[in-house]
C-alpha cells in the first residue's frame, strides 16, 4: 500500500478526538501536543551520514513539527537501535548537541538490537505544550502563503552528501536542520494554517490547500533562495523548481490573512510571501507572470513507488 | 555498546523530571503516563509471524507497560513501515483487533518506506492517565513478590512458532499477549513496586530488587505454570527454570507488604506469591527448600551480545 492508502485505512480505526483525523502532523491531548517521526537508513538518511548528524536530524525533524504548532518543548522520547560502539558514541554526541541547542530534555525511550546488516530505523516522539496548534485545515480563500528562511538548501546538501561538490553550509542544512521553534511561537497565534516544510515546498503547500479545501498558486520567483544556493546552482526557473521540490527544509509554511504583516522574527529569520490560496482545488505555479507546468514529482511521498 | 552502557550514557544527558532517571518503563508528565517500545523482525518477532499478530503484540506490549503503572489508556501512537499489500492488510486487521479488545484509540503516528529486504522495525508509544504509577524502586525489605497469571506460556509459544509441536493456546500466548490493564488498575494502588514481565520473570524480579536496593529470593516451585505448559513440557525444576527465564509473559510482577492479601482480580486472574525481598543485593533461587544455582542466562537483555 502507499502512504495515502494506508492512512485511509487507519482512519477507519477508532481515533482519539485529539488525533485530528490523522490529517495533521501532531495530536493535541490535555494541553500537550504530541508528534512522532521515524528516520530510516537508506531512505531518510544515507548510510554514510555521520551518526551525530542522524541524531541531530531525528530530534530536529520532530521539534520542527512542534514548531509548526507554536509549541513550547516539553521533551522527547527516542526509539534507537544499539549499533557498533563508534556509531553509538557518535549518536550520543549528536544527541547531546541537539538537546542542548534547543533546550530539550529526554523523557524516555527504548533501545533495541537489530539483526546484523539491517537498516537502522530510529523514531522520536516529541511532546510540546502551550500551543495554539494551528492545523493544515484553517486557510481561507484569499489568504497569503508565507514561508520562513530559505528553501532548497537541504536538497542541495543531500546532493553534496551524495558526492557532488559544494559548500559546507549547504551540507549542514541537510545534516543539521534548524527547527524554527522560536519563530513558531511568534507566528502561530496569527496564522490560519501552518505546517513545516519536510517533504518539499510544493507538496507541503498543496497539502495545506487540500486540507483547507482550497487551491494554491505559488510564485516560483518569490521562493526564497540562499546566497549559497544561488552560487551553487543558480536562480533560474529550473533552479527554483529543484529547490521547491526538494525535502528536509524544516522551515515553517503558513497561511495568514492577506492584510497581515509578519512581525520581526527571532534571530532576524526572514519570512517571505510565496503564494496565495484561492477557491478551487489544486496547485498552480507561475514565474515572471507566466504559468509553469507542474513537474512530475512535487516532493517526497513515502511508499508512492510501492 | 550494550543496553546498560547505552542507558548509562543517556543518563548523562539532560533528563526530564518525569523521566524517572530512565530507570522505569514509563515517564509521568502532567497527569499522563508515557511509554514506548520497539519490535524488530528477527529479534522480537519472527519473519514468519503473521502480520496481524505483530500488530497485536506491538500494541499489547506497550499497553502492558501502562498496566504496570495502573493507568487508564488514553491512546497509542504508531511508527510503522509500509510493506507488501498483504502484510499491510494483515497488520491493519490485527491493529483493529487489539484496539477493540482493549478499547484503545489511535492518536497518531508515522508511516515510512523501508529499503528492499530490510528488517521491519515497528514502534508504539502508549499514553495513559490517572495512574498511581508505581515504579521499580519502592520495594522494602520483607515485602512479598507476587505475579499475575501464569509464566512461561509465551516462551513455549515461541518454540512452537519456531517449529516444535505444541498446542494453539501456548502459541497464542506468544503471539497475542493479554496486557493486564484491568488487574493493574486494581493492584497498583496497593503495591510498593511493580513492573510487567517482558524479559523473563527472573530478570524482571532482579531489576525490581536492584532498583529498590534489595535482594530477592524466588521459589521456583511457586512459579505459576499453566496446565497447558505442564502438559507440554512438565513441571520439574528445569521446566520451571525454562519458564522463569523466557520472555514475553506480559504478566504483572509486584512487591507488596507481607501482610497484604490480594483482592479478587478482574476475570478471576490468578495472582501468586513467588518470592521475598530482603536486605542485601542479588537474586537467589530455591526449589523444594533447596538452593538452585542461577542459570547462565536469566532473561533477555538487548545488545548483551554486541
């Protein structure tokens, strides 16, 4: 089954009232926000990625889901395999780093053995609190679509991790994503819908639109690119499409009233208007005022090829 | 690293006050109890185990940790791989069964793709509430050690799943464990320490004793065996040692005041006094009044061979 089919089947099971119909990245229960994500070696990270970076990404990806709810972090639980000593030590070092960087404490978890040669599979459950907890469903026709930071750096970093030449800053964007927790706290009370960009700007924008029963139009020319990305690859239409269909950005993508102006964000994080939601359905792209055909793949969808 | 080494390293990280020093099977946060367990194909279940039974065991093992806290179940989150269609359908059927059997709702989760041929790894996080939440640490010298149900049936069922002849009831004990949620609600307010028997009666008893700073003596002759187990294997000393060192029983093991008498349990679940806690340290066994040497392996410990 692919992911949408499996999710549809899960939705026929008894769901908790806080599960939001399994249509959101987090559940809301008794003042807490809960989210969980799994990383698989060979799927979400490379066997050659340093263990410390895998630990960072595992926790950061989950904190990013809390950021999209505007939550304060309560802590994380981890499900991790025991491995070779040097891998385990690297993992623990990366874990120490990411917990310190975002002032997160460890709540619990489970450690397991894996069969020899098995792909490493790691899960994290992050618990937040005090969250406005916007979902994907609240956008209205006419809302503006905004995104924090820059897009495409992690996708470039993945190519670099796979052997292409490129700067350390782009590689770091892939291996050490920065969950936008502080920005999420500022933004969340003002938005109508929000999610983090984990599978690609276009697919995550299309999901917000679909969940809200709307269409979305993205201006490729407005997609914020970093100076490092532009130097590495360029800023033409194809460069922008590549950025907007790569995953792992972990920026915040949100819909807000068209008259709303974003406040200054912590650490001077940029925030850019990249599109508009409208009545209807589907995703459309334009660039320099011209329509752009949708690429065959607009982002990552697990199990799509199964 | 083995599991104790890895856990010792995790304890040097910033821990949540509700994490109980990572020395318990559950954390307690704001009125909720959280626990998480991972099952690995080839380690915790066999590649030949039906997918429906894997789903059952995944959820039941986590509910068992809630039972040991005396918690009411709030719901579960799942991290599961997408697989072949028939495996996924079997998994969903088993999931529907276990959720219905214990009146549990689904809170959320994550689905992932696995590389071709990779061992399946599945995690569940269970959330409970209203829990007395006894830990392993509260036993006192002189306390009696009790266990619910019967011991060794799941270990026998594992041998049957691996090809030995044996009755369906023992196989079912391995594949469809019954978390003692209702009994846990009744017992928890009266105990000094409690845990579920997941890795084996002897090792789990030794862990309660060690966490409480005590020694524990187990009377092998008192270990409750099912009629099916006795017919299948016998009830001599070696049969009792085999039962007490097998895992996956998911019964409740608890320490209580020596003068305490257990109340009738839901579904007439038996409860048996199997040992005594005392000042000192370590695990000792006896049978028919004679000391019994400790076997080389007293239960399951993940990563012990790494």
